[in-house]
C-alpha cells in the first residue's frame, strides 16, 4: 500500500514578525507499507498463521522564504519505520500475540496523531517504541474479547503530537510506558 499527502500553507513561523501558526510553506508526507499473511506455504500451522508487516514513511517540510517549519528555514526531511508480527498464541483457538517496533527521526511527523495509548501515539514517536500484546477471546466466546498490552516509548526529541510546523523539535530524554488490560463484550 502506498499513501501520499501534500499540505499546502502548512502552519509555521514568520521569521520577521515572530508570529506562529501562519501559512509558512509546504509539507509532503508519504508511506509505503507491506503486510504478509502467512510466512511460507505449508511449512507448519504456526508460520502459516503468522502475519508480518513493515512500513517506511517520510515527511518533507519546505518553508517559504522568510518562514520556518519545524524550527528551520531550510527544507527538512524526517523518516519513520515500523515493523511487527502477530502469531497464534498456541494456547487458545483464536488468540494472537503481537510484537511491534517503531522508530522516528527528529523531523518525523505522522499522517495521523491519533492516540493509541494513554502516553501518546507510538507511530508518532521521535525515537523508539516497543509494544507487545495478546488478543484473545475470553473463555473461547467469540463476542467476549480481551487484550493485554504493554507499550514503551523512548523520545529522543520532543513528541510529535500534532501538525504544528511552528514547534521546533528539541532533544529530550523522555521515557514512558503504558500497561493495559481490557475485556469487551459485543452484542
């Protein structure tokens, strides 16, 4: 899957007036993703039912003359990669374990800032993120599902929390973790 977005009049900072949230240039965001359902063919049930995925993404901010985007008057490029796999838990009929890793660079900003944990969006991290989870059907009942999930974020630069081209990424050493468990009944 390929996805691309161009944002004209991206909000940034006017270098002569100091005003922020002004039309300051153009941003281009692109991502290329691949998902493989089943590793191998007929090797064994475990690998046949394993799903692996990878995504590479880039963001390029191009400020207009007299403006800054992400604290720079030069064009800046950010990147991200995300890899992971889900596989049968081998304990329940439909349960699956998942492992994921994300990395984002200093100028990385994602296409979406949706929060996937209480500590922020792991796909928006400017640093490294690790996640492990277990999805299962409680007592084998299809409409009674649950999840146990642990997420750990290590921010090397201030978190990318929204499309705010006037915010300069600063070096930080922020670590955050999220552990959650839920059970859901669907009717």
